[in-house]
């Protein structure tokens, strides 16, 4: 089945997710999660020019999908007796979130049409960005540089993952943001200026890579660290290091 999607047509990760499901003609209550994950990751690979906030939103969704996929790979717990409840399908929450999102979106569209009918036209007021100090915002090129590094790591990891899967199928364990923060802190203790590739070199799953990357974005956004590009890699520095130089 040929599959293509036009970039830049959607406003957020949930819109993209719904369109991917629609294009694959999937039932939202029986989503083929391995296909959906691959399609969503491919979409991320093709994104360019997004601001850091949007990148983080898409990667958060990717992390959520990968967590569902890893749970689907775990062996199902066998109930000792029939009276005990069956284990809940990991995809159930995703289906509920999609349904809820579509309901809210439909209601918003109805309210929008009603408002237009009342006033004849709606003019959206220009957003006030004066409260944002330009020094506190990451430049677009910083986001692009980070995505270059992210794509390279994921490309390498997919090759490694295929080699591992050829030997044995091991379910990926979930990876928390606390673990990611600890990993980054350990990297700074080990190296004065750690590199992104070094931090994810021993990653056991794609969800681990995504979670570390998301945590790194959050630290940059909160001005705890800064980054600079080194080829396809990213060098991280503590914020005070930048001021001291």
C-alpha cells in the first residue's frame, strides 16, 4: 500500500496521528501500533523549521506511542481464574484520547460557526509576544540543529535495532524522565561538555532515546544548559559555562 502525507498541513501531533490512522484505514479501537509508530516517526524525520515547543510536543507523542508499543510486546499476564479481570489493552487510553480530542474539536468548530453567524465575521486578535524576552527564546536554527542530531541517532539506532531483532525479540522497558535527567547529570559529571551521541550510545530502546532528547529540550528551554553543533552531533554545556567564557 502506497503511503504519503503532506508536511505542514496539520497543527499538532494529535492531528497528524488522526490523519495517519485515517490514511491507513485503521479502527481506532484496534490500532496496529507498530505501523502507527513507524509512520509517526517517519513524519518526525521529515519535519523542518519547527520551533522548540512544537518539536517537544511531537516527541512527547512519539514517546507515548513507543511506550504503548513496548507494553504490547510484553507477555500477557495469565489470570489464575476467570473471575479475575483481564489485563487492559495498552491502546485503550490512546483510543479514548483520540475520541475526546475529536469531540472537543467538533464542539469548537460548532461554537466558531455560531460566533461567525452572530457577528458576521471573526477577526483573531494579534497575539501579544511582548512579554517574551528574545534572549529567553531558542532560535529556530537551534531547533533545526537538534533535529539533525536526533535524526542521526535514530537512524543509527534503527540499524542496531534491526540487528538485535534478527537475533531475538526483547520487549523494550519503559524509560522515565527521572532516569533521563539522571543520565544527563551523570554525563556532566563524566565530561565537562558531554555530547548527545555519547549519552545515547548505550540506549536500549527508541523510547529511551526520545525521552533523553525531550529532557534535553526541556533543560535548554529552561536555560539550564545550552548547546552547540559539532558536525551531526550536539555538544551540551552548563548555562554558567557560557557566561564564564
